[in-house]
């Protein structure tokens, strides 16, 4: 696909076009100024095709904060929706409370109830789902955990699951249902009741599933089972940090400052790698208990389920958590 064709199809973004991994890499290499323009084009298209009947899925994290900023510069009336799962950092909740026109939703189930009924969300949604079925003897899941396709032939992509095979025999339940119960169900109910469609700040670089979704549908998926938009799908983490630095928009204090990595300075801003001095990511309901990026969040999640932590013998797996000492001692007293 040549450059002009790539521009046309990426702007089209209506699910009719099929993209490749190389198409994604090409888009990800574009400068931030070009990406902002493309994101605005995606938003305009979604607004036009749906007559403005959409909302912004706001987590309070830096990605969705940027999306909110871009959208409301164009369409100030667009509402945002925040799901208070009970697992968010206090700093995130305080930040969202300061934003106008945000609808707060709450799930019907608490996190502890989800774990009790379904199991712990370990590693990630895809892995947790596979472990769930492997524990129940499903052949396709067992093959996947062994790095194979369901017919037993080796899969390059599934090799990464082999290191988690020990979780099949873990003495506690595992499930990917956490995200479904705590966030997706409240959002789908909101969508049905208000006849609105979601716009999210998810990026293809975050997971294989999100990358596959972009390649199948583009940014605006009008042809999928659930019509939705991900106009920042081709952004990267560096784009997010650079946008905040460039615009100076407010963001949650949980991230700290945004500074050059290792205090390295560059003559060219685009060559400068940026990092946050606080949390790198503010994962919550849908992320792994054992493999979260932030030790404090791992602790918060398990502390909210401390009864289940005791009952399901999670303690032998504590070395996976790499929690600060004070967090471990609090859990030991739970």
C-alpha cells in the first residue's frame, strides 16, 4: 500500500478496509502533529456518521484525558462516562470529579464478589480466559497453554503462554470475567438506555487483541458487532506523554511529572524519550492481579479481596507480586 492509499484508507477507517502490521507501523512512525490531525479526522467521521450520538469512555488515565481534550475542542457537548469499579486510585477519582459533564456508573457486582464467583484476573484477559478453560480440560486451551494451535501444531504467538502453564494447577480460580462484570456490563447498559456509542482511547500497541481489532476494522468500526471508535489506535505511549507536555493540559497527579528518560536531553524534541515520575499506568478492573505494572495497584486489588486472598491460598504466589514490604505485611494481617 503506497503512502497516498494508506492515508485514504486510514482516514476511511470504517471497517471496510483491512490493514496489515506494516500499515500500523507506518502510522505509528508519523510525527505527533500528523497523528493529531488523523485523530481529529476519525472523530469528525464518527460524529458525522452517528449524528453526534456517542460518548467518551473516560478512565481518568492520561490516554482518555487526551481524547477528552481533543474531542471537546471540537464538540464541547459530547458527554463522558466513568465507571467507578472500586479499584481506581483515589487520585484518579479526584481528578475525574473535577471534570464537567461526566456520567458516573457503578457495577452491580463488587470486585470481591467477581473473584468469588468467577476467579482472579491473572496475566491479562486473553491468558486468564485460556487458563480458565484449560483448568476445565478444554483441549484448545490446553494446546494454547503449550504454545500450540488447537490442532497441536506449534504457534509462534502462543509460545508466550507456556510460561504461565503452572497457573493451570494454581489452588485458586482464574477468570477473565472481571472486566466484563465491572466495566463492560455497566457501559453496555448505559449505551442501550441512552442510545449512544462508545469512543475509547485504546491503542493498538497495548495488546495483540487491540492490534488485531485495528487491523480488522480500522479506528471507526462501523461493521463490528458493537459500533465504536478508537481514534487514537495508532498512537504510542510516547505520543501520549509528548501531547501532555506540548499542550500542558491537566492530568491526574498519580502520574507525577513527565520528564526526559534518564535526564537525557536532545536537540530534537521527537528524539526525546519521556517517562512519568509517578505511576506509569493506572491499571484497574480489567488488568492482571499478579502482573500489574504498579506494586501499589497490585496491593490495592488484593487488599480489596483479602478474604479471598486467604481462602484461595494465594500466599504461595506472593513472589509474583513483588509488592513493597509494607503492603505484604498488611496483607499478612488481613
